[in-house]
C-alpha cells in the first residue's frame, strides 16, 4: 500500500506544488528529451569543409553510408538535411556555398528559408572574407545566432611545423593564436565574435568542446537537451555533461511512468513503463557512444582497434527480462506512487551502470 510520502517525493522532485502540475511539467520535460527538434545550418564558401564537419558531428566518415557528399568543388546545389543517425530530431543542413552564382549573398538568406534553422555555423578554411561577413550581417538582422569556425586547423599546424622545422622555433600555441588573430581581424565590424578552431578529423583537438559549451549556454534549455545528446564525446568532461542531462530528467520519466500506472487499463502500465525505461536507456546508450558506429569511429580516431570489440553492457537485455518483476501492472493510485519510486530508482541504477561503462571506455581510449 502506498504512502503519502511517495506522492510527496514525486511532487518535490518536480519543484511544483501539486501532483497535477508535477505530471504536466514531467510530460513536457520528457517530450523535450525525445522530440524537440534542432536544425543546424552549416554554410560557407565552396571547399571549406562544410560536409566533412557535418559528417564528423554525426559520427560518420566521409565514405560511410548516409554521409554528406564531400569534394573540392561545390557538391551542394540545394539546402540538404542530414539526420543524426541515432538522435533523429537533430538535423544538420548542408547549405550551398555562399557567393556561388546561384546563391548570391543578397538573396541567399531568402532562398535558404532562414527561419527553419536554430543557428548558423559559418565555416572558412582561410581568413573570413566579404561573403561570410555580409552573410553574418544578414543573419543578425533576422535575430538568428551564428558562429564562426576556422576549419582544417590540422593542415595549418602541419604546414607551419614543416616551415619552421629548420629554425626549431615551432610553437603550436603561438601558431593557433596567430590563426585566431588573423581571423578576428577581419570580423571586427561584427563586434569581435569568437572564432572556433576546428579539425573535423579530430574533434578532440582544438576548440570543438568550447564551441559546444558556447552553443549550450546560448540555446534554450529544451534545445540544449538535443544538442548534448547528439554531439560526439571528445573527453570525459563531455561525457559528464551528457550524464548530467539524463540525471536531470530522471524525475520526469518516473512521474510520467507513474501517471500512466494510475490509468485503470489492464496491462497498460507494464507496456508503457517498459517503453519509457527502455527508450530512456537506449538514448543514454547512444548518447554515451556505446553503439557500434560510435565505437568504430572512436577506435579509428585514437588508433586503438580493440575498442571496436568493446564488450557491451547486458543492461538493456536484463531490463527487458526483469521489468515485469520491478514495475507494477495494476492500475491504481497505489501503483502510480510505487511506479514513481521504483522507476526512479531503476533509472538511477541503470544510468550509473551505463555512465560507468562509458567512463571505462573513454579511459581505455585515453580521453580523460
């Protein structure tokens, strides 16, 4: 028999004053985790690495199935959407190169239908030029956010290292500072926006994590959930940010589960509670980089082939087998309260198990 403390725990976890309001907020938060769209526009001149960046963000190599087409000539004739392979509500758009004959700067924003995008990433592989600056001004006028990426940084580092090898004066930090200053010099009229130095071949290097942190701080909270689920894990710190997202929403999943359990329909509680728990853990599994595709990409990036054969957690299969023992099926107020408590505890234990496995995997990869 349930106690008032179970219901009170659910209300307290929500930060609301009544169970009705707690359920409403929980449903909204849970929907945000799975269904909020995030549309990222990636643009710049021809050949700067737009498609390669999109592929890297989506855990894909350029020759993988479903990858954005790459090349030294313009390969994008129209705005082309690319769904994230495991977080389908996140879409990266490969936009035609700004300033091409069919996409003049003055008509570019209208042709690409700017309102459908949450923010713009403007990429250049050299100094930012007039076209990028004019485009940024047009985006500004329409109250949209934009972020500058200086791509192919690994190539610049290699070239500078070779150039200075004889003099033995190469310093990577000085080289990066010089590249950053050169880029920012051309962007003064935009108010000195930050420039993020990125190598799409190795997102763990340079400024990718700083870019993610900046995006995360400027997006609405419900959009942050989509961003942090979808970005590649480049360090232990990045993993912990992802874990924090799921921890924050455990209460919502548990209350949604409890709300379903209160419905007097035989069998409905079990089916829905199972779906909620499994879908929550499946999102964790992919967001933490434990799926085959992510492990393969990580093993290639850190040159450790053994990571491709990382032993998978049996947690999800165990949950499918044992949920019937853990979650009540009877439709009643008692079942609702028990379902909240038990689902919350189950989600906490499962999240910890998956997070610990991901931590071990990153330690093995050397990404501490």
